[in-house]
């Protein structure tokens, strides 16, 4: 059945994987809520989508702030009549060995990746309950399995997996599914800026020896968002070229 006429809120969707996911959803007839903390990026993305003829709403909001999240969701519901799909995509990583990490590094990583997903899921809950239909899709990471220098990030992403499983249990009888995507190495601007030595080291650990593309993530989101995937919930899907087959 697809996602035509569904309303999708995608956090961190003014660039990267989030933007590509938003674009793919818009092409399939969904109404899109673009979210980011950088107003200029939101404006540019909304203008781009408008020119393409898509139904889109831009929302500048810090997903770590409960009041800002609730305001964003209310505006989306007032504009489009509800929210059917939530993609908790926004995230960041503060990396470093345990002894070198600061409390601030821990706090911002946990807040953006995990608290933000919790607040957004909580905020859309009523709209989905009312419709007896909903898709919550959390973008975690293969790193939830653990990795050197990733204490805050691995912890936050492991928390997203736990949140996903819990939502799957709590909301299953209400017509709402919750699933999780765990990307590995994806070709983004961040990858392009990485040192060549680091790229070589990371790719050497890939069973496929290759990078994923942002469309690989968008494809997975589209699968979980589809109206017909109502018997899949609480699951983790790795999009990582086999990197999840071993930790480290």
C-alpha cells in the first residue's frame, strides 16, 4: 500500500541520510515535516522540496527540548491533520577514549541521540493512537554493539534499541509499530572529510569492503514505514555491509 498521503516527521532531515529519506518519502506521496536546529538548512530544504511540488513543512526545533518538540508536533498536526510516521534520525557523536571524554561529551551525545528520540516518540503518541496507525523508526547504529572510543555514542544507540523494543511491546495493540535501523559506514560528507588512513582502516573491517550509500538507509526506512509492514515491530535491521557480524 505504500505511504501515499501519510504524514512523516523526520528529525535531522535538512541534510544527509535524513534529507534523502525525506526526499524518497515525498516522491512516494507522503507529506513531509523537515526538522533541524539550523534554520538556514531547513529553509533551503523546504524551498527545494516546494520547487519539486512536494507538500512540506519546515520546523526548526531542538529535539532535546520537550517544549520545542511538543510545539513542533502540534504545528505539524494542525497543518497536516496528524502524524503517521516518525523517523528519529537526528544524531551526533562525541568520540574519544574513556579517560579523555568530558561530562559534556556524554550529555550532548545521550541527549541528542536518545532523549530526543524519547521526546519525539512521546509527542507523536497521541496523534498515532487517535488514528490507530503509526510507524516509529529509530536510526541507531551498528556501534550499539560497542566500539573503542565510542562510550557515549554506543550507549546512546544501545538505548535506542531498548527504546524500540519497549515501544514495540507497549504500542503493538494500538496499531503502532516501532523498529530500528542500525547503519554501518555510510557515504556522507563526514566520510569524505575523514583522514585517508582512517578510511582504509575502517574499510578493511568491512566484509563487503565497501561503503553504504544514503539511499540504502532510505530504502530500509521506506520498508518499515509502509502501510503493509504492520506485523513487524521491535526489530533491528543492520544496514552495514556485514560489519555487525563481529564487534570491535
